[in-house]
C-alpha cells in the first residue's frame, strides 16, 4: 500500500495553478507546502475544475465509443475549462503567485 497520496498508483501530480503543472511533486509534504502559498479560493476552484474534468471523463468513457484518442480527451478537458471560465464562482485572477 502506498505511503503517499502524490504519485498514487504511479500517477504524478503537479500544482493545478502553476505553469509547470505537469511537474509532479516529490512528496505529500512538498505538495502541501506549495499549495498553502496559493490563495485558498483560487486553489479550491482549480481543484474543483480538476475534479470536474475527471468526473466528465469517467462519464464519457462509459458512453458508447468512449474516449477514443488523446485529442478526444483534450476536447473533454476543453469543454470543462470553458465552463469553468464562465462560472460565477471563479475567483478573480491575477492575485499574487506562490512564494517559491
């Protein structure tokens, strides 16, 4: 059984707010230390968006034809991101970035 949530089952996870989101954290401690540098509202909304992408993908993969290609998955992500961009719950952008 894994001892870390980051990298669970071989998946890497980076910060959903930073430009280098594809760079995975080395540990849970590193992830938490980084996350607390962000605005709670911005981080909450980013995590809510990520959850919606996963939920939408799970629904679509179960439909006839499923998710056929990486491009199709990119379209699914874009659909959710478009909805997120118009959400009244989206916090104002342009706040201070994380302290590295």
